[in-house]
């Protein structure tokens, strides 16, 4: 076995130019750990935020980015049960995935079913687990209800449209007109966010407002999202595209909890805290023990005990 492996290192905040291919020493897994040879890694908007230096839970540079992986167990540490060499596994790594190998605690990995490709497994881990979590564990949607998804053409957005459709929820997808064909194919009623305020556009279709808003934008978009909801509706903020700095992200959360309340827009409320409470991203990685088949999606996740990255839940009174 080679004494080193290749990895893509982020040397400073920036874009692709800040990435360098480096050689790192191969580590033996410690007690309770696995060493996994990476066979597929996801790349998405979260990785771009990590590269920019504006991701709240990224370690200090230099480090190896890479949020989600699928691979094959290469070595098993002492005390590990349920895994064996050669077994295919997937993980939400948060960082470290852009490499030929990764060593993590065994609890971070889950087995990949034989009929699921490495590519599909890597794609499911972030997008579909996040969508499933916020739909079923945070919002607890019910058939016949209505939901608005902003940033609906993104990875989590398209996953949410599919899972909401399976749950019997009527969906409204907000995206630019060039993305509407994709959203239409996923069963969404289309909203062009560039044609006006999202709350007015939504209420033109649902005069009483929607039951749920799943918001990927954040920042100043939070207020109109609250306005798009019915009395007693639920807002789940899972992204912060419009909050491009760490300070802006914290300000966005403050706007949810303080600004809207001061305007008299929020009544009784509850929240789900971000899962990362430690100083390093590894604290937010959890396992996803159950992959199951889903006829409409082909392959999906029906149940998970994972904790999603960012979500906040709010209930508001009438305006």
C-alpha cells in the first residue's frame, strides 16, 4: 500500500484557484474508526461557501474540503462492529471528502445497498437527508397541506419537491424562469421570484398563505417568507444564499428570532438548533441507518436519525 494519498487542500479563502493537490500520509484507523477509500464525492453550493471562508462550521485553513462521500472500507479499527473491509459506505463528512482516503469514527458511516451506485449514494447524503429531515422531523407535514420552497432549483430544493410530492403536499417552487421546466417536471406550481415580492406572488395563488415555507435564501428574504405563510404556518430556514458572510448569517437568525417578534409577526414559537455545537465540524456528523426503496424516486431515504445542518422553525400569528 502506498504511504501517501492525494487530497485537494484549501490553502486560503477563495475560489478554485485556492485549491491545491497535495500528498498526505496514510493513517491507520484508531479504535472505533474506519479508513475509507473515497470513490465518489458530492460538489454543491455549500462547498462554494466553504471555499469562500464564510461557512460557520469550517475548520481553519489549510484543510481538505468535501461535504459528502461514498467509498469502500479499506481498514477497520479496533472495536468496530458492523463493518468489514471491502464494504461500500457513505457519510456526511462536512470536510475532508475531496481526497482519496478519509479516516473517521465508524458512527459517521452507513452501508450502501447493493443496487445504489456510489454516485447516487453521495448525492443522497446531503440533499435528500436535509430535505427529509426538515419535511418530516422539523415541519412534520401532512397530506393536503401546502408548501413554498425558495431556491427550489437547487439540490435540496429539488429533493424537497420530490419528497413533498410523495407526502401529498401541494408545492410552490420559487426560482428564475429559466429553471421552471425542471420544477414543473417535479410537480411544482411555478413562481418567478424576479417578478415581484415572494409573499405577494404566493398569496396571489394561496390567498390565506401556505402552511410551510422552506427557505434556502435567508437574509432579507426571511420577512417576505413569513408574509407568505398562513396563520400558524411554519418557516424552516435551511440555507443562507443571501447571507454571504458569517456576520450576515448570524444576523439572519437574529431576524428570525428577534426582528419578526418585535414587529408582532410571531406568536408561540419553537426551534430546532443547529447541530454543530462543538468547535469542529465533526460534532455534527451523525449516522443515517436506514436506506429504503421508494418507487417514485427509485432510491431515497424513508427514515433517518441524522441531524440536518441548519434549520429553524417558527410559528406566526396573523398579520
